């Protein structure tokens, strides 16, 4: 059975008419990582290259463990923040580059660091 090539205009129509149907209770983290970690924990989730050129991989199981560590740390931070005065600043460094984050905080504080 021959397949027909989409017309040039079909992309515009697909883009225009696309709707993302998301259920009311939807966990994108579970959809993207959690279910894979449960069913195929050793499968490769991420391939990356370090600044020095070495390559590495991260399995879905390890990615889920790291995500859980982060979510638990953020939950604890929320508990800590709840007991602090509203004018206290809590910095969460997610970039892994503390120097960049400190610069961002300094700019946010108007350079009064």
C-alpha cells in the first residue's frame, strides 16, 4: 500500500490544531522517568559528555534515585523555610556552578552582597 507524502500545508494545520490532552491528575515526572525506572531501571535515560570530553550515561533507576534525593531535599528546605521570617533569603543552587548562582543572588539583591 503506497503512502502519500504529507503536503507542505499539513504541518501548519497539525500545529494549529494540536491539543495536548492532559488528565486532571497527571504526574509528568512519573511519565517521563518513574515508570521507566520501575520497569527498566538499567536502561539508559541520559547520555552526556563532560567538559573534558569524557562521555557518560545515567540509567533510569539512577536518574530516579537522584530525582528523589532532590525532591526530598527541597521538601526539607520547605520545612526549614516555613520557620524563617519572610524577609530571609534561601538560595537553592541547581546549576552546580556556585559562582554563577552567587552572582545571580548579588544581582537580585542589587549588588549589596
